[in-house]
């Protein structure tokens, strides 16, 4: 069997660093774009929900709103444009009328926040 190194391909890391713990205050979110990995360059909204870091797609499926600028309360993310809401942990809509968004795995290493694949 040929390994990525033998075939001349680079191995894609499972988790890549996207921020430091002090970069996002509790209750806040920010746009991150992984510099490597499967999600390289993708717009991801990273949130600090009381010290629990969660990541979802940055763009709202309703009207393209910036979810990273939305508000969070009790694990629920609300889009700043039209109020669509989602469970940050799963990406599922908060009400039965909405559409899901992709939620991503997060791992901590020291003070680094690492982003993995979708849940």
C-alpha cells in the first residue's frame, strides 16, 4: 500500500489550529479560516460559550447572514440578520421550521483551539 509520503502527496491533518483561548471572549464568536487541512480556507464561525468552544458554518442558510456575528445564549446561536437559530453543539435548527448548519469537532491542545471535521 502506498502512503501519502510515498506518492508525493502531503498528509492532511485531522485537526488544525485556528485560534488561541484568549482570542474569543465568553459569549462571543469570530470568523476563522483554517490555514491547512480538509477545511483550508473555509469560513467557520468559532464561539466561546462560557469556556466551551464550538464551531459551525459561518454563513446562515437562510439569507447568507454572518453567523459569527450572531448572539449565543444557553448553547443557542441566533443569526444577526433574521433571527434564525441553531443548536451550536449539533448545528440543528432551534425550531422545526429551520435548516441545519454544519457543526465541527473542536479539540484543545494547551491554549490552542484546533478544528476538526464535521460532526
